[in-house]
C-alpha cells in the first residue's frame, strides 16, 4: 500500500487531547 500524507485544519484553541482523539478517528477511517 502506498503511503500518503494527510493534513487537517483545526481551531487554534483545541486541546492536545482533542487533537489526539481526532487523529485516532481519522486513522480508523483511513486504515
């Protein structure tokens, strides 16, 4: 499988834990 880079844009005031949660959700969709 080829490797791709993904970028998503979030608000500046988002908490680091929320970034981790969003990343995990996107990873589930992509995998």
